[in-house]
C-alpha cells in the first residue's frame, strides 16, 4: 500500500474504506473485520451514520485476535452539521470516542458547514477551534474538513491556528470539482474522495468498461487507479470480500496520460449527488 506522509509525520494509506452505507450491527462488524483482514488500515465513518459502535467492535475484535494493534489502524469520523459550535463539537467528539471505544481519533473532520444556519461561518470556526484544541491535546492526529468550497478553505487559512490537513470532496469521473481540488492542493491540503465511483454507477459506463478491458482490469480498479494517479486519498466501499480484494489490487499498473485525460474529460459541472438541491458549501 502506498502512503501520503503529512507534515506532522502521520502516514495515510492512499486507499481507505468507508462504512457509511452500513446499518449498525453484525454485517457492519463483519465487514470491518474482513476489510482489516485484507489489509485495509484506514476506516471511515461519521457520527451521523450511527455505526461508530459497530466499527469499534470490529476493530477491537481484530486487536483481540492479534490481527492488528490499535496503532496500526487509522480511525476516521466526523462531526455533523447539527453538532457544530464549540461545546457541541467537544461533546460529539467525546461521544464518538465512547462509541469507537478509543482514547483518540486518528482523523477528525467537519462533515460539512451548517449551510442552513444564518451563523454558518461562526459555527464552522467555533467547531474548528474545538478541534484545534483536541489536536493540541493529542486526542486527534489529523484535523480535517469535508465538502468545503474555496470560500471555507480561505476562511480557515485566514482564521485558524492549524491549517486543515484534509478536505474530503465528492469526486468521481462525472463530478470532479477541479477548481476546489486545485485550490486545496495548492495550499498543501490532502484531497480525499467520497462517492469515488458515484455509488457504483460509473462502473456501468460503456466507455469505462471498454477502457478497463484494455488494462485487463475491472471498471472499479480503473477508477480507483485514476484517483490514485491524481494523488487523492481515495475511499472505497463494499460488503463483498471479492470486490474488496479487487479494490486493493490497484498498485501494479498505471494508466497512460491519454487515458487519464479521457477520464478527466467525463466531468459534468454541477453534477453532484449531494446535496440534491445543488448547494455548494
């Protein structure tokens, strides 16, 4: 597995596994265990997905069975918009630690600014201030944001003491947010993806299927490789072990510049899957 090393020395695997699609319970726990058994070392959820407890159980199972040590795994979760503000963010973080059964969280992010509030910028900055304190107390190893436009990155660059280390964005061949991605990278902030394959829909595109056949790979592998070559921290998701193994097997081939350019050309402006009403925060 390739890694990206942050300025603070934390090494992030370039491919991680998200569980936001999983209901809490045995399937979620088993999926986490299977992911770890197959080499996944970055696991992502959010407080609002209600499955932090199941993630924690899966990780503890693997620790108990000597598959990993706690320090081998990166746990990532987020504060939701309805928890934003200084005190609420501190409380949300505490609850997430309890759910995950851990003393610290490796990656902690604001899931998105509270765009429906008249005090959105104040709440956003107050949440981030709480996270900066938690980072300084060594309770967070990587401090980040997600679904943030250039406006909010600029706000943090002006007001924050600690620059965000990650900005997670919806990026897939059909929605690439090139302006936000470029601005994020220009400020030495890692771009992380979600909906990396547009919830699997991109894998059924005839052009992508044809291009994948050229490399004797699956469409999923092709898309993930496209992300990796764009130096993104890429998130994938599945409940099927064979698909997980396939997703992890993307480091022994490369896409040509011509084929990278072709995938880049599939971009459609304002084609996000969320928010459904087109708000760009």
